C-alpha cells in the first residue's frame, strides 16, 4: 500500500466495505471525497501536502505562524 503500487480491482465502495465492514460504503466514499485524480493532480496535491508539513515543522512561534498565515488576507 505504501509505495507498493498495484492496480486496484475493487471499486472504492467495495474497498470501503472490505476495510471498514461496519460503516456504510457510500458514507465512506463521501467522506473520503476522492473521485479520482490524474497523475498531475495527484503530484500537485502531494507537493502541497509536503510544503504544508514542512512549514508546520518550522521553529517559529505560534504568533509567527499565525502572522505569516494571515498576512495574505489583509494585503
């Protein structure tokens, strides 16, 4: 699963039912919200997640992080 790539032969609903048998597969699909992405979109999402994670790990104080985050909202 983690970098052991293989083609998926089950639908998302079937996967949800197999992995989470006590939950409604339709609800799991809705919560996950992924209907499929192209390779470029997937790469972009992963890059963004990496940047967010890197930014969150800086040694800045909470006030510094809030200031940097909100700075773009008031020009």
